[in-house]
């Protein structure tokens, strides 16, 4: 087993006592036969649990970045609409026309139409993000359940095979001892 494997195992562990415990177990196994099932199973199980532990933080970071991007777009659009309304007000004051004129009414309707279109887009994007989070959560839970089931089955098979191997070894060695 390599130092890179140990670093992978320690990636999500912040507590120094846990880090020391994992490092000690790692080197204890490394002094034995690293090709044995128990050692490989322990290392894979720990690495799997750490990767599952880090997944919510990664997902939260991605969602925060997407939310910031969407918020920036909405704010930029609101600023553009505000500048447009300000320019229309300035033009209306300059030419002595009020809000009741046909040009101002059309401009106001165009602005309202743009705002409603952007609100629909924002709602759709929010819905997409929410459904993606839900789908990824279900997928993560299914993946974790399958991996745990697989490791339990493999450890059971490993235990059965080890028991059978010891029984055969004892039946072979027992006549020699008598």
C-alpha cells in the first residue's frame, strides 16, 4: 500500500485522534500482507465512507456557485431595467410628456413583458436546480446502499471461504499432530 492511499483515506478526517488511529491501523495492516481480503476490505470501506462524507459539501458548493450565478444575472437584469426606466423618465421630462402618453405606456408594457419573461426563466432554472439536487440525492443514497450491500456480501463470502479453508487446514494438520 502506498502513501497516496493513506492520504486518500485521511482526506476527510480533521480530528487528529482519528487521523492517528487511521494511520496506525494503516501501517499495522501494511506490516502484514496487504493483499489479504481483510486489509483490502478495510481500506476500501474507509475510503468509500470518506468519499460519501465529502459528497454533500461538494454538492452544496456547486449549488452555491449556481445560485450566485443566477442571482448575479437577476441583479444585472434589474439594474438594466432600472437604467431603462430612468432613461425613459428623463426623456419624458425633457419632452414634457407624462406617463399617460402612448410611447410611455408601450415602453412600460415592454418592460413588464421582459420582467415576466425573465421571472419565468428564473423559476424554470430554480426548478431545474431543485430537481437535480433531488435526483442526485436519490442517486447517492442508492449508490451507498448498493455499495454497503456489496461489501456485506463480500465480507460474508470472505468469512465463509476463510472458515472452510481453516477447516481443511485443520483436517489436514490434525492427523499429523496425533
